[in-house]
C-alpha cells in the first residue's frame, strides 16, 4: 500500500469537521477538561445526554496531571475513592481515610471513560464570549486557543447548549466573561464572583461540593470554579471534592435543578 499525504489530510479534515458539526448544538457544554469537567461529562453522556467538552489546553486533566508540585501522585479521601473505584483506578491507603493514586492513570482513565460514554472533547479551544437571550446564557463563543494567545483578530464561532458547566478552575473563565460583558446577576451573596480564598483543604473539600450548583440561568459551576465563584478556599492536591463535584453537577443537570 502506498500512503498518500493528501488522503491523510482529507481524512483528518473530513472526520473532524463531521465531529464538530455534530456538537454545535448540544444538551450540555462543559468548559474545562479537568477532573470535575471530565467526571461530569462521563455521567451526563452515560445518562444519554449530548455532551461536548471544550478545553483550552492541548492536554486534558487540568491540575490533576501534575499531582502536587509535579509529584504526580494525588490524594483522595474515603468518599472520593468511590469515584476512582468506579473507573477502576488503583488507589492505595496511606493513612486511615487518605488514599493515593497515580495522577497520570487517574486523568487518562477518566478521560477515556468519558469519551467511551459518548462525550466529545475538543482541545485547544477557548471560550471568549457567551450568547445570552432574555437573561439566559444559551451558548458559547469559541476560538482556537493559539489564536487567542497570539492576539490575532480572527472572528470566533458559536455553540449552543441547554446547559453550560464552568469547570475551568481557579480562573472561572466562563463566569469572568459573563461578569465582564453581561448584565446578569449571579446567584452569590453579591451577585458577582466572590473569588478564591487561601488554601484550607478540609473546608475546601466540603465547600466544593456545596458550591456545585446553578450560578445563573443556563450556567452551573463545578470543581474549583464553584469555590472561586462562591468565595471558598482552594484545596491543593486532594481531588476527592473535584471528582464528587463532577458527579454532583451531572445529577443536578439531569434533574433539571
């Protein structure tokens, strides 16, 4: 068999275009392919929802890849271990109530399960704006991340979604756009993003789950975005709350809450 570079090129363009066309109108658009976003997309896709995930980086996994300070091990507590067990990710007890797992295995395995469940993941795509109709966020305005990084003036494209999950972590990228450009009152004490507080693992793990909720019409927050939005502290390299938050936001969307 003689390989043709043109056929290879056509195959990539054709198949990607079809995949992308199938995802310009979805039930749920998840922004951020970190642990919370990937877990959310898995449960939603498994429930039969049409899910697209948009990740601005080339790689998925968010902060999980690096573990703690590039020691690629993560810690989960008893409750979080249930999610690792669900995906068949190896976890070893370190002390009572503390379990460690390989960060690379965790991130890659959860990603694989999400995609096999039916979620579509688009990397190197950033959200630069949102679409709003009658006070509700109904879609995302997206562009290639390298275009955004280079500061090129290239018009973006749009994706519509019944539900949007901001799982972008510390920066709350979707909410930041809404706060900057839209006259929408967020469901926080001030109506605005309250901002992330200093590290407090115990409190942050609890609040990550409590703060996982709808934050304005059409938009939910999950993972570290939830704590940053509602003024909770960061938790560092313990990931149980992040995993459970992803499951929680999927349950809320499925229940229409």
